C-alpha cells in the first residue's frame, strides 16, 4: 500500500503538471484539481501515442514527462498555487465526517489496488498490452499475435506511461487514483449542495453512492471505470452549459469528451452533448484550440489503430476496406471475433439460431438472461422507459435522454453487455436518486459509509465473485496479505504460471503450460506471448498462422496463409 501511495503521488505530480500546460487557454481559477489532471491525462495519451510509434514507453519516456511537468510547475507556478490553495480550502471546508469519508476512501482504494486483479480481461490482454508498450512501443500487426491485443486503448497507453517500474513491477493502478480524485470532487459538491441547493451539485455529490460497482474495476487498467467517472462529469458540464452559456465549461466538456473517446471509441455518441450546446448558442468558442486538439487526437488514434491492427477505427470496421497493408488483421478471423462477442453478449452459442430469431425474441432473450446480466438488463430497460415519463416536462433532461437512447441503441445492436450500458444507467439513475434524496440529505453520508465499510471488509477478507461472472478467472477477490502494507500483490492472479516455448513457422512464442488456462489467457507471460489453443484453432479453421514480418520483433506480425507455406 505504501508503494501504491507513492505511485499515486507521482501520477499526481506528472498529470497535474501536464494539465497546467493548458493554463493559457482555460481559466484554471475555475478549474479544480480533478479537471486539471483529466486535461493532463488527455495530453499524456497523445504524447505517449506519438512517442510509442518509434520508441518504447520506458524510463526515457518517464524522464521526458517528469521534465515537462517540472517545467510546467515553474512556468505556471501562479496557477499551481491557485489550484493548491483552492484544493486546500475545499478540503478544510468539508465537515469532519466528510473528511473521514475521504480518508477511508483513500485507504480502501489502496487496499483494493494492492490486491491482484480479478477481471478476465486483465489475464487475456491488459498485462500483455502494457508490457508490449513498455518494452517495444506500438508494434505493427500486434493483433495478429493475439486477437485481443488489437484493443489497446488510450487508457492503456496512459497506464503504461504511469506504472513506474522502478518502484515495483506490479503497478497498474491508475483507476484507484482516479477514484480518489473523483471521490474528493464528489464530497466537495455534496457539501456545496447544503448551501446552493443546486441539483447539479447533488448530482455530482451522489457519485460516491456507486462506489461498490466501480471497485469491481479498480485493481486493473479497465477502461470501464474511467467512463463511469468521467461521463457523469461531462453530463454535469453539459447541464451547466444548458443553464448558462459558459465558454470555459464548454471547452472542458469537449476536452473530457475527447478523453473518453480515446479511452473507448464506442462511447463516441457522447459527442452529441457538445453538439447540442453548439446548436443552442450557435457559436464555437476556442475553435482553433478545439480543432488542434481534435486533429491531434484523431491522427494519433487512427495511427495507433493502423499500426497494431490495420483498421483505422478499430474495433469498428469503418474505412478498413480502403487500407491494404500486409499486417492488417485477417478479415475472416476478425468477423469470427465479432460473432463471438455477439454470442457472448446474448449468452448463446449458436449463431445460426441467433440469426433466426426475430427482434422481439432477441430482446426477450437479452432481457431474461440469468444472474447479474438479467438483473442489470432489466434495470437498464426500466430506466430507459421510466426516465422520459418522469422528466418529460424538463426539456434539458429530454435532450440528455436523446444522447442516452442513442448510446443504448448502438450498444444493443453491437454488443449488449451490461457493463457497456453502465454510464447511461448511472447518469439517469443518479438523476432519479437526486429527486428521491434531495430532501433527505442526512441519509447520504450513512449510505456512503456503509458502502465503504463493505469495501473494507471485502478488501481484507476477499469476496466471492461468481454472482457477477461464471468465468473461471473471475471467481474470487483475494484476501489481504500482510506484505500488502508495503508492496502490492502481483498484477496477475497466476504469478506462478509456467510458460513453454512453441514454434509455428518463423514465430517462436510463449504459451501457458497449463491445461487449466482459458482460450485467450496469456497472463504475465514473457514476450511474445499468445495461446497455443487459440493459434491452433484459427490455423485449423481459417488456414492462417501468425508470423514475424522480419527477424526483428519490433517490425511486428502478419497472418500467413498455411497453403502458401505448404507450396514452398
């Protein structure tokens, strides 16, 4: 926990310094430490993306961003003092029991982030994605080696920039840091509501009520948690802009929208919110800055995707037919991957059966899934129906609802996994809870405290996760171990897993030496790692195998037809 806390301080130093570089365009006197750091995250993602095209994100990159942040503190020292003083005053203005809640949140975050991650995606591609970025940077056709490695996100680029390997080799804890920042902001807004009675302050203050759900993602570099925290902030800024024209709030909203799209492109419909503001006030403030930021982010995003997959907007297939490069992901394999995602989301295993179903039959199949999936799907459906019926008199909420319904439709038609709907569910759910609790404020700290006590308990004694997933990897959160007071547990649930070398064509790779490993599992295997079962499956079904493009691993991988290999 001590090592993780030190890493949080370093993240604070670097991200705050990066955010201050926007000082001349944004009035940071109005911007709190959370917004400044989120701006810094966007800058860091873009710097890391272009740097990783040619170089690994290693100690050299760490030295570069430390220098940039230090220079920013010197150059923008007055703005730094303003933010520090504002943060100090915000803290001192909190009631004592709110301060206690904050420090319990810090301890709980450290407790959980120092545990081994439980998400299945961590064992299939999070660890490996960040490892490749740290050791090689962006590698051409990396998605050919392992299907999931094509999903490298801006959040993984950011995590690879801030995992401080000189401190410890198991620090992928950016999400824990973000929860602390968002929690502090939430408490300040909850405190402000007592004076302002502004429902927007209460809306942001109630974010802490969703902490137990957020902690499912805290111990790994999952993109879902950042969306759960940042999308409500975008909504908050949108509602403020709808109430009163404010160019600074609009710019912040746009920057945070760019950030979440770089984190997960499927959240792109959230762009509707700044578009509504543009149409309302019929002007585009800071147009030169917005164009520059958008262009840099778009170029970096497309370049990153082209390098690792050959698809410009991966995982979307938009524009892929125009690209013809030798490391482009095999179309048949990619189509199969999309089918698997569909079948997984609908919890069935027969594509022909799925395609034979009508619209209503598919909806009922999705709605009546078992376990946590069915519960969340019903909750999402209920709130999508109830929201416009309850808030029909409030035009601004109906405009927000349009954005949410578009996101719902896109996710439902592509991959209706409940976790993709969570930002929409959280936003509309919080607005309902605001109506319920606005006259019962005394219950809010008690509910938050109960949530945190529950998280302390699960952090110490572990927690059975089978209610959330039947995946063999996501079965149980590990119990607290004494050494965690200083060092975190390994960033994999399988630190003792053995790997063996396999050869296919000119490629020598490492695969789990275990009959119990899952189809996609690679955990913390040495580079290059893949899974023999997966490679054999695609070789047999589609007659393609991953190969090195040259003798230099940095030059990447491509898919080679087996028939051509045999003719030789």
